[in-house]
C-alpha cells in the first residue's frame, strides 16, 4: 500500500459527494497542454508518448499548470489512446493532425488485438500517478482517466479523429455482434485500468466519451450506457474487494444531451456537461437526480477580453448555483488560448462567495 501526504484541498471531492466546499472547485480539461509555453518548450525535447511513458516526464508536465495556477485538481498527463496502444495498435501523434492509427481495426483483424497483459503494459501510467501523488504533496487531488468504450472504438476503427465516425457507426448498424464484442473487451480493460490507477494513487476518475455527440438516444442506450454502467459498477466492486476507499467518478459524454437523465442513473457521482446546454436546462433535466455537474463554459470564451470573460463565468455560476457544482470548460482548452485567461477564469471562480 502506498502512503501519501495528506490532502490539503478537497473542494472537488466535497462537491462530488454533494457537500458544500468553502469555495467552488475549478479545473480545466487539457490543463497540461500546448497553450502553456513551458509545455511547448518541454515538447521540443520529448515526443508525446515518450512523456506519457516516462513517470518523471509525465509527472513534470502534470505539475506545470499546478505550479502556475490556483487549480483545485491535477490530471495525470497521458492520453485516452494508450489503451489501443496497449492492445497492440500503433498510435502516432502527428503535429497539426492529432492522433493517427495507421492500421485501423476491421471486423477481420478484431481477433488480433492483444488482450492478454494489456493492463500490465499500462503500468507506466500507475508509476506516473504514484510519483505525482508524492510530488503534489497533498496540494490538490489527482485525477486518473480513461476513454469510454465507444470513443476508443471510434479511434480504433477510423484510424484517428473523424467528423462523421461513419466507419465506426457502420459497425453499429451492420455488425452489431462485432461491435458488442469490441465494446465488451474494451470495457473489461477500462475497468482494470481504472482500478490500477486508484491503486497507484488516483483520487478521482474521469471517463471521456468525447465521441458521444455522433450517436443518438437509441444508439447510446444500446452501445454506450450499458458499458458505462458496467464500468462504474465494477470499478466500485473491485475497489471494495481490494479494501480500497471508493473514489468519485466523472462521466463526460460530450454532446450526449439527448440522454442526460439516463446518464444520471448510471451511478457516476459527477456528469461533465459540454458548452451547448444552458445551465438552467441542465439543472431542469437533472432535477431530483443525485449528481454533481461539471462544466460548461464555452472554451472559446477564453478568447474574450478579461472583463467579458469574468462576466460570462459569473453568469454561468449564477445559473448553475453553488450546490453540487464543479467549474470547468465544456471541452478542452485549445493551444492558441491565452494563459492569462485561465488565470482570470480561476480568480473569478474563487472570488465567488458561496
Ligand atoms: O491536461 C490534461 O487534460 C491531461 C492530459 C490529456 C491529454 N489527452 C493530453 C494530450 C487528456 C485527459 C487527454 C484526453 C484525450 N485524448 C481525449 C478526451 C478529451 C477530449 O479532448 O475530448 C481525446 C479525444 C484524446 C485523443 C487525442 N489526443 C486527440 C484528439 C489529440 C489531438 C488534439 C489536438 O488538439 O491536437 C491528442 C493529443 C494530445 N493529448 C495533446 C495533449 C497535451 C497534444 C499533443 C501534443 O502535445 O503534441
């Protein structure tokens, strides 16, 4: 068992549990990334996956935004595509393009995925988490994360990002059995991967279903929700079996506004919300549900002048209210966004009396 320094800032954990913290918690998706000059400097000497796979390097990058800002959480530097990599697929990170998987999955080569030992091959993520927990000295909680089954399926079949996901969606309509087989095997790996991250020291977990926006309610009921429910239930159960404390889990199903109440019934303590929904609509759809919401400032609001950004943030907080609320963007921060805008966002959030 690891022993770590005591936690000094538990705002985010309190909000996730439904308690009222002293101030509203705030963090930023992709907070350790290319908008930070120190990250760009670092990237000159190290490739993307070199950083992911080396505990010292991943820890250093994870801490960059924590040193610079008054954030309420850190998130381990990694990527959702380390799972396809651990399954034997090649993943390249191409500048200006993003991730590329040169040999995408087909219904013919599905059986060639190397399932045995996949989680073992991801042990480097655990090592980075453990080191980071020590180096954080209890300043803020550390997020672990994974891609959701559907989002990983999308990247594995499309061979990268896609505007339509038509190849992956073709599986859902034309090859339902192969789709379920793939989603099931990804689900099982995600469960063990997340449990391993908690064993290593992750204090809260986020599941990214960034491709949910291209499904609809019927498809999500069949191919999304059951697997997300299994992930939540089995992570909880396996932590119990290992006598580990349960950790809160965040589900960020980007664009899945077509089934927000259904998401709230999966058991996740927190639902991430993208920027397309008004806070009042979110609260109305989730009325009576036992969940905290996280979000949902339009990332592009960070391009606004300081005063306008502060007004937008205050307005969002007023609409969401302070109960069961974690402030974040509605998606990740972009590389060309001004670092000072993150400062304005954090100062505005922390200056609100709750
Ligand atoms: O600070 C953090 O949030 C932690 C690190 C993190 C990264 N990727 C680092 C990264 C996290 C949580 C992710 C998750 C991730 N990766 C998602 C889900 C979140 C989302 O944005 O929807 C997805 C879909 C991916 C896959 C991925 N990785 C894409 C689409 C890209 C290209 C994005 C782009 O803007 O070009 C990446 C690359 C990536 N992941 C970068 C970083 C810092 C930039 C690559 C670089 O440094 O060259």
